[in-house]
C-alpha cells in the first residue's frame, strides 16, 4: 500500500509535457465556445403542427423556433394540460451554468499553466462532475414540468416526463429531444481532458519505470 501511495504521489507531482498542456488549452477554448451554442433541442409534431414546434436550450436561455413564436405556442398548449409556462425565470440553471462553464475553462487553463498532473486531475474530475450534474438537472426539470400538472386543467393527461434523449409520444404529439452543437463541443472538451490525462499518466509511468531501473544500477555501482 505504501508503494502504491508513493507511486500515486509521484504521478500527481509530475510535470506535464507539451501535449497535455495543448489539450488543456484546447478544452478551455471549447468550453468558452459552448456559451454561444445551443445545447439541446426539443421538437414537437402533431397533425395541426406539421412543421413542428421547436425549442433550443442554451446555457443561459430558451429560444423558440419561428422567431420565438414556438415557445408561445407551446405554453398555450401547456395551459390546456395544466403545465406551467416555460420561462427563463423558472430555470435556475441559466443563472449558474454560464458561470460554472467559465470557471471550468479557467481551471483547465490554470492546469495548462501550472503544469502538474494534480491540476490536470482536478480539472478532469470537476468537468465529469459538472457534466453528470447538468444531465441530472435537465432530467429533473423535465420531470418536474411533466408531473406537476394543475388538477383543474381543461384537458386531462397522465403525468409524464418529456424525453431527455430520443422520441416519445405524449398525447397526440410526437416529441423528439436531441443534443445540439454546444453539447458536442462540450463533449469534445471532455475528450481533450481525458486524452491529456491519459498522455500525462503514460508519461508518468515511463518516468517511474526509468527511476526504478536507475536505482538498482546505481546500487550495483
């Protein structure tokens, strides 16, 4: 166990090579780019809406298709089934998500400048936590909207959860939910962090092996 901890500490204290640092800077830039791109899209089709009603979700706002009219139409439909209106004020995620992404970008950039394995591990772990929490928060928001229906609504529907990913039939609507460009860019940032971690860990293994090979040789001398 002591040898394992010593090896782990040596890895965490190791300096990063050029490759992992470049990947960290790349991840930082990609995270900033996601702030300007839609993360997710929900599209609803019904006989009376042949062209569909579309809604894009950004890190900071909801944006409806047809110059914003689609969200107004969706809220009108929501009124009939007792679902509360979709509004930016109701999404607390819009308040913290841009800030969190900015912090992650700065942490990745700091890891590139600081240049240690420990700082790279911190950046990667925080990113993974942020991604998992964001997906849970998205699902929870959809669940809350679909299950807190007003009992006196004109149209009665069973509580439901709009799809997080894929297709679902809700009443007479076909609802499709898929990631958009911002999510793919964020995924690319995560891949860059994991690649940087893999390269740095492999370099640390090589350095540890070299030290172990050198010590017996020095003792024999």
